[in-house]
């Protein structure tokens, strides 16, 4: 009979022969597998070293490529129109964004491949893992397809340099000045100061108003009796004087051309002017051209006409307009009143 409070029997001591036997088995197992462990460890170490070295070399090459792009932008900046066509700060931001994306993609691919190779070195079956990753990727692709679309659109916009910070663009869904370019969202500042957040995947077309050049177009309407040669000469003199002054000598990229008559009417004729200007400066050039042409026409005695005629003032109302005309029946002696007066019967007819 055993009691619960009774002490448990102590384990049997291991004899020397049993310990020697267990040590021999462990040594034999280690001797059988040490070569496999060594080869696996060396293989894993080689994979890590190759992956890290390859990642370092690719990142260094991308960094040198970005630095070379920045140096080329700074070299172009000192040339004629370099500051207008190539903005060094914009080029730097674009190259940094491209470099960041490429470095992240390279690191993901290299380290991901190295991780799969290490798992394969441990004799782990990768087929279920790859199948699960494929299913998860399909599910994430369906759920986040808009995010993927925005990201890919942003990457291609940056790579193709479709627009940059400071550009005035028309993106279809919104228009304004670009204040930030991201991989998913582009920020625009509208004409009234509002900020538009536009997803890159929603942008179907882009009109960049800050690349290349703009066209300033001005219509001048004068009387049809004016001398056209004199009008052309006055316009040419005013535009040449404008092109020699600052800052218009930089904003005008060509002479102001008189294209000819755009419209001829009985009481007016319209002369159209056009000039090639710096991108985004056409509106200011048009205003200055109108100002100078108006002053030149005033000095030359040429009158500018056009617009709707001023409405004529209404005459003062006639106080007698609401009065009825005098009636012929108002006078008792008038023939009309006499004709309508009833006849009085003779006195002898009453008897």
C-alpha cells in the first residue's frame, strides 16, 4: 500500500557503460552529419555574402548614376535658356525619387531571392510557400488594384518626366500648379489657392503649360477708316520698344508678328498679333502689349473701337400720357350731346 505523502523513488543512476554508450551514439551522429552542417552553413554564408555584396554594388551604381544626372543638370543650367528648360532643383528631386524607387526594388528582389535560397538550403519545401504567396498576391492584387495602379502610374510619370514641382498642368480632373509629386498622389494648387489631391491612376491626360513655349495673342479693334500700314508701323514700334526692356526681353522669345486682319465689319476691323513667349508668361505679355499699344495709338491719334454700344437713356415720362382724351359728349352744346338729348313731348299731347 502506497501513501500519497510517501516520497517518490529516486531515479536510477546512470552507469558508466550507459553514459559511454550515449556519448558514443551522439559522437557518431555528429560525425555522420557534421559534413552536411558544414556544407549547409557555408552555402548559407555564401548566399548572404553574395546577396549583400550585390546589393551594395547595385545601390552604389544607382547613387553614382543619380549624381551624374544631377551634375549634367547643373552643367546645362549655366547655358542659354538652361534655367528655363531644366530646373536643377526639379531635376534633383526627380532623380532622387527615381533612385529611391530603384534601390528599394533592387533590395527587395535581391534579399527576397536570398531568403528563398536559404530556405531551400534547409531542405524546406518551397512549393506550398510559393503557392500561398501566389494566392495572397492575387487576393491583394484584387483588393488593392487601385493602389497598384496609382503606384505604377506615379512611377512612369516620374521616369518620363511628364511634369515636376512648379509646373502648371491641366490634369483633366483638376488644374493648377504642381506643389508635390508622389508615387500615389499629385498635389496641385488651384487658381484660388485650393489644394487638389489627384490620384495618379485617375490622370488620363496631362497638359503641361510650363514646358516648351507659350503663345501670346492680342486682338486690336480700330475704325475701318484707319490706315493699315500706319497701324502696323505703330504696333511694330511699340512691340520693339517692349522687347528691349526688362523683364520682357527674357519673356519674349521672338518678335511680335502682325498676323493681319482677323475680322472686318462695317464699323470696325480687328488686327491680330502673336508672339512666342516663355512658358506660363503669355498672359502677362498680352496685358503689357495691350497697355503699350493703347498708349501708342493715343499718341498717334488712332482710335480703338469695339464692344457693345452704350444703351440709350430713357426719355422722361409724359405726365399727360395716363390722361384720357377729352370727350365730345362733355360739352352740352356740342352736336353729339344735342343728338343724344331725349326729345321733350309737346304740351298738347298730355291732355
